[in-house]
DNA sequence: GATCGCCACTAAACCGTGTTAGTAGGCGTC
DNA sequence: GACGCCTACTAACACGGTTTAGTGGCGATC
C-alpha cells in the first residue's frame, strides 16, 4: 500500500487549457472538437478527443452555466412536512423515475424540501436568480396555486404533474402565453369512477372517503368526483373527510366515519398509509375485512400486498410517471412547445380487502 | 387580469453590474459591500445592500463556483435498485434530516441514483471534474468499499454514514492522511445485543435473522454480532439469511427459516418491509404472533405501529442521523478536521410482536 | 509646505467555457 | 502570377462573480 501511504496531493481537475497544451492547439479548437462543431479537421478532432479522454477532462458545469446560460440540472421541491410522507413510497418511486430520464443526459436532480408553497415560490426565485436549474418539476398542485404564475413570470420552464385542470376547463388559471409550462394531468375523476363502480357492483351504497390535505387540487377533484358519482348512481352516502395524509389523521378519520349512525360499508383511502391505518381501526373495533367493511387504497405499494388481508389498490406506476414528467421537461428545455398530457388511467387491482357489504 | 394578458417578456436576472450602476459604484465595491469585506465605507455598504435587495439580486452560483472554487451544493448518491427501497421510509427521512442542516445555509442537495458502487465512484469523479458539489454523503458502506479511496484520491470531502469499522479496527482501510473523510459509525453490535437480550429474557433460544444485502458492511456486522451473542449466551441457534431488502426475498427467507427441522422461535428482520413480509408468511402458515413466533423489525416506521400486531422495533431516528451527517460535512467543508463519531445506540421499542416462545 | 500614510474606491485580471471575428495558407481560376 | 475563396485554426471577448494591484484625495506630521 505504499502508493497510498505516499499521500499524494489531490489532483487538480484538468481544464480545456490542459487539453489544448497537450494536443498542441488552441482552446477554441478544443472547444470545437469536443462539441462536434465545424472548424477543425477530422484528424485534429480525433486527437483532441483522445487527449481529453486520457486526461479525464469533463466540462466544468459552472463554466458551462456561466457562458451557456443553462445550468445542466433540474429541480424538484417538496413542500410537505417530512412526517407526512413517512411511509409513502410514492415520492421515492417518482424520483427514481425522474432519474431514469435524466441519467442518459447526465443531468443531476437538485432536490430540496420546504415548509410550504410560499417558501417554494421563494426558492424558485432564488434558484432562478442563482442560475441553479434549467427547469423544475412541480408536484402536489394546490387549489389556487401560486407556483405556476411565479414560474411563468420568471420564465422558468416547468412540468406540473398530477395537476391543474383538464384542458379547456374555465377554472384553469390564465397564464402568460410565453409561459413554458407543460402539464401532466391525472384523471382523478376517471380513477374515482373505477373504484366506485367496483364497490357499487359489489353492492355497496354507503361509501366513505378518507381524503388527503384539503388544499391539494387532486384532493378537491377526488372529493368532487365521489359526490358526482354518488349522485349519478344514487348512493345513500358518499362522504369525504380530509386529513394530512398521516396514519394518525387517517385513523382519526376512520373512527369518525365508523362512529356515524349509518357508517359506510366501504372506505376509499387516498394513500396506502391511511389505508393501513383504516384497516387497523377496523380491527380495533372488531370489524372484519371485507365481511363488515371494504377498504380500497388509492396507491399501491409493498405493504398493500404484503399485509393480510391484501389491500385492493389503485395501481399507478409512480416511476413511469416521473420518467414521463422528466422527459417532458427535457423536451421543453430542448425548445419543444408546452403540452397538456393526460396520464394513463390507473388500474384497479382487486385483492382481499373488498367484498360484498353485510346484508 | 390585464397585467397577465400583457405577456411581459421574462425578466433578466439582476447582476452585480446592475447593482453597481444603480448604486453609482464599481462592481468591486459591490462585491466588497455584499461580502462584508473591508474596502467600502459603512454608508456605501448600506446603500449597496439596499439596492441589491431592491433589485432582488442573488449571486450566480455558477459564477461563484467558477471563481471561488466551491459549488455551494452537496451530493448524495444512492446505489440501490429502485425497487429495493420500495416501502422503506429510511431514505426519505434521512434526506429530510440532511435538508434540515442544509436549509440555513441555502445549500441544495444534488441527488442521483445509480446501478452499483462502481457507477457511484464514476459519478463522484464526474461531479468532482464538473465542480458540481463541494462534498458528498456516502451511504450503505460495503465490506470492501472502493468509495472511500476514490474520494480520498480526489480530495473530495465526504461523510460516510452508518459505516466503516470502529476506530482502531485493523480492518479499517488505510487511506491517505490528507483524506477529508468523516465517519459516523453505527453501533450495530450494541443494537444487536439489545435485541438478542430482549429475546433471551423472554426465553428464546433459537433466533433467526433475515439480514440485508450480503456485501453491505452493516449486514456483515449484524451477522457477526448475532453469532457472537449466540456463542456468548449459549443459544441453540443463531442463523442469518441474506436477502436484497425486498419483501419478496424477505418472505422467501422467512419460509426457509420456518421450514427448518427446528425452526427459530424469533425472527430479527433487517428492515420493516421484510418484517411485515415475515409476519405475512407466519400468518400464511397459521403461526400466531407472538405466541408461536416473535418478530423484531430493525427499523421503525409508520407501519410498525399501524399494523396488528404492532411490531417490536429498533427505533433509530433517520432524520436526526441525516441532520448530524450533513452538519458534519458542513464542518468539514468549513475546514474542520475529519472526525470519527458514533451514532447514539438506538432504542428498542417492545410492542405486540414479541413474547415468550411456545413451551 | 512637501511627504507620508491611510481610506475609499476603481481598473484589471482571473476562473473555464462558448462564441465570434479575424488570419494564415493552400488551392483553383482567369 | 494576382486574385479570391475555402479550410483550419487562433485571438479576443463574454458570462458574473472574486481578488489583487493600483490610484486619487485628504489629514496628519515634521
């Protein structure tokens, strides 16, 4: 191990100047050669590339950002209290999918967690001013969300996922035409229909819904969809209770629903953590699943099929979602036009936690 | 909404030149004023700061990185297949804790997922050459891990968490003295003792261990600790089975252990996902928990206390862990000396899944 | 009253790229 | 053989900061 003991000073990173000196050309020639631009002969280009390779040269992202105006990184901000995403697998899967798009382009993901949406807007402004990211992915859209407009004003390209209203919806916020915002829209209404139809077919007429955080756009959409479906099908009951996505509030909501004079015979839970909490509350009350009450989780994850009874769940692949969103952002950065896309309708995976209601 | 319809071009980010012009001084004076350096009068300093504030000036991170040599960001790489961290809450908590340290300094976290440790080393080299990060946090140390040496050679400051051997251990790799590596060492042996003593006191003499990925250093330490404890206490059985941390392999390992001629009366599972899987396999075999078999989860998370029976778990706060690691890295970046720290011993939270073994 | 020193500030160089303008040299053309 | 054109390259500048080396003005000192 003597070469380790020798304790060499850390190497200096090679620059274009080093490559130029070694190859016997100017730095401009090096720049042309390495960026596949005309202006150098093929022989020189090959020689330069070989030298750069040998020295282990990489473009300084800082220098690139300074001259080229693009940071070579994209941003993701999470504005949820850390404990509210305790057991949720959604975000890790999402990030994993985002990486899948970014990896081939060697674009890192800059990630930060903040307190609330105001702080998030502030962070976007800072990132923009600092030139840290070329674009961002916006998650958890809110009912009246300041972020799209903030991003539009800054001219920072972004993809809003799971969010905003359907194209043509009059409620959709008016944004500057120059705004470079794409939108991957999740069909919460269609998904809710899938679930409700499943439960209706089993015979359920009283459905409870343990929803997510009140201000979230998809929470509002799901609540509205359930009520609409309830009216359409003539359900006796279609009631939603909002929470903060934690097991604690999920359990509290379940207790409240179970304590009603005519409790629901089926529960729809907006994430798997609250679904497990609901199952737990049912057990605590001596209710058998699915004989006494059915439970559906709006999100599939390991525990949904590891647990007994296995949970009927809405399967939407968070990683593919992230993959697509990041791809869309890259397209936007490459000069593509903003688009309004719809995420494919998730699949409902029936398992052991749903069955016919008690007679 | 006419001011939105007016469709203004996106603003240009203000630079020091703008501040200088507005304040009627040179850019050098602005630099001095904003960095609290001598060279300007108090009156000028105040004026410059006020102007910069009014214009919303922020230093370009790229320009800073180019002249100041530091990127103003730290890196985190995860070298695990995405599906292996499906339900684990550890990483999200860890990242959340890291953010807590970084937020006051406005340092973003650069995050990337890769295939394996080789790719991770390659990424470190690239990040170093690109000047993207000032330091990194290394997780999941392996038995013979190439990363510390890679980082040492590059001179990239790093904090290795959960890792390496205890100070003074002869197996610890020899690194260049100039290496700027701190180390937060987890006392897996002490933690294993906590669990084994708990089970021993309940009367268990045959203990099975569903361990993590074979190459991981903490997996090796836990296996060795269990065997040592077994010898010390004169256990009949103390057997470990390695997995890849997924529910699938956890279940497979549980089946294998249960199928032995003299199956263990207690299982220690290296994460909560596998603990749930083990519980599920037990149920599938008609084994009651904890009457027929006890289960301990080496990691606490929402499901551990939402599930029934609630799982006895080792509680180590991943967010505090991350907080501390990031703090240590920042200290290192500020010129502090590398340190060897020990993480506080986790607490064992007895719940419903452990009890006396069958007679 | 000339000299010195200090203060507050400016000019200029630098970091590592990308880009644009400019130039030397070879070749074909009339 | 003078001219123009094309190729292959170099010089110079820009990006937005930091830092070093000046510089002019003013008060104190002998």
